[in-house]
């Protein structure tokens, strides 16, 4: 556990080193949610029915931005070899790095999400649900994103490959998250959609460590 | 401490070596020699668990290989594993503590490798030799019995080659073992194993 804390601290420091990566993701998120109403003609009433879906799509795209660096920079500078010889199995290391990615990027995005959703026309009363669901969804994005980053390790166009691998995997949380908001706006309980969202996160938490570690071992060879 | 039997290793379609056997005993240094492309680095990476051999076995005396690699093995390859944008102090702290070093071990490594004046600099500001000393610190700070070193002295000047030679000798005297891929002789008494001329 102590070793994982050491790794978390380093990952968080790296996320903020050299230009504040999480702020870039949040800025991209807000830009997307400002651009969509402008592109749609500036009619808030027309946008309102799909505001939740657009907010979740923007959240998913913003979550991809810094994934390329998650393992790639450690592979390039040899740190991945060092990490692999640490006291923690590589599977747990993958999980720890995904959680650090969530803390460094996902949580700031979830904090930004209510602002983005309100900009898109969602009622301000939905803000707590937006933040809560985005917090869960961002964990799912970090986990499946870590898997995509591990699978793309060592490829020449890793960033593009991650997007191609990861975006289809992001469909379920986008559907469940947007569904939760839609149900809440229509006066229904968002709990069923949130339960599916949570189930997705748990599934990703089980699959990502093993598949991600296997992909990393393959890339190290 | 380490026994390799009948190891065959290939990279892609190219077979680097076949049926290689070697052993590394406590208190021993082995210099792994061979031409460029002979497979020295690949052999060390296979021993560290980064490459899967085609055939043969790698055994660590009575310890599960995965556990041995997590607890008993140090790896120092061509790449130092250091982040250029971070301060040397932060990288040193991470590398040493990740491998289980105690604070006093880190302090001792800083002292013996004369790293103190470098610690507040960013890693990218350090020379290749200074970065190598910084990376070497983890071997001193977090004692592990088996050192796998790939061209450990390449970026170092004569003074630091000699100093690191003394540290290697001290490790051997304490019962440790060193397997180093080198082109030049090691600065400690070492058994030489030539793995071939390359292809």
C-alpha cells in the first residue's frame, strides 16, 4: 500500500508537471461545450433535449487527451522497467496509474462538468447529479483509457490508436451517463442508469489491470 | 543466486542465441561480452523478465522468479528511467522509495555518489554522467542482491568509473552478485562470458 501511495504521488506530480495537463483537459471540455451551442445556431431550447448527451460526449473526448502519456513516456525513458521491478505486481500498478489518471484529470473534469452542462442548457438544479455521474463516469474513462493506452504502447501513432481503441469502449458510459441526466430532467429516478454506469466501472476495474499488464509486458519485449 | 539453462532467445525472426547456460553465484561478478547485436541486452532483459525466451529456464535460488524480480533484482539499462521535467530530488526519492529504500539509505546514496549539489536541478539540466549517477543511487539506497547492469559505465568519466567500481566491489564483498553487459573490462574482478559475435 505504501508503494502504491508513492506511485500515486509521482503520477499526480507528473500530471501537473510541464504545463498543467488537467487544466488543458478542462479547457478543452469547456471549449467543446461552448462551441456546440454556437454551431447549433444559438437556440438553447433546441439544444436542451440533447444537452446531457453532448456534455457526456465532450467529457469522453476530453478524457482521451492525456491518455497517450500514461504509459508511453515511462516506456520511452525506461521508467516502465523500473516500475515493473517494484514491489507491486504490474496488474496493481496499472490499476494505480488509472486511478491516478482519474484523480488528476477525471476529478477536475467532473468538477467542470456542471458548468459545461448548464452552458448547454441543463437546469442548474441538475448540477449535483451531473458532477456525481461525471465523477463515476470519469473513473470508467480512466480505466478503459488506461487499457487503450497500454494496448497502443510502442505504436508509432499511439494517440490516434488510443482514440480508435477507446472511443467504442466509451459508448456504454456515455449512454448510461446521458441516460441518468435525461431521466432526472424528466422527473424520473436516475438510479437505474447510475447503477449501469457503476457496473461498467466495476467491469473495467476487473478487466483493465490484467489486460493492461499483459499489453505492457508485450510492449516491453 | 541465478541459473540460466538452455536459453534460446530471438527477436522477431532473428535467433540471438541458442541453448545458452550460465550461473551467477553470491559474491561474484560476471562480465557479459560479445559483439554489437550478439544479444547481451536482450539476455539481461530476459533475466529481468522483460523478454520471454523461446526456450530454456531462468531460476533464482529457491525463489519464485516473479517474486525474485520484485524483491531481489536491480536493473540498470541504457535508459535511466528519469523524468527530465522533474527535479533530481523528486526522481531520486521516487526511484529509491519505489524499490523499498529507507530514508537513511537514500541519504547514504546521496552522500556516496556526491549528488547533493544536483538535487535541486531539473533532470534535463544534468549531464548523461550525472543522470547515470542519479540512477545508480537506487542500487545503493535499496539493497538488492542481484544487479543486472547494461553498459553501466558508458556515460561516466574515469573518476566515477573508479568510484562506481568501488561500490560494485563493496556489493560483491557483502555477498551480492553482478551481471554486467560491457565492452570494456569491469573495474572489479569478474568472470567473463562471451555470448557470441552477433549476426
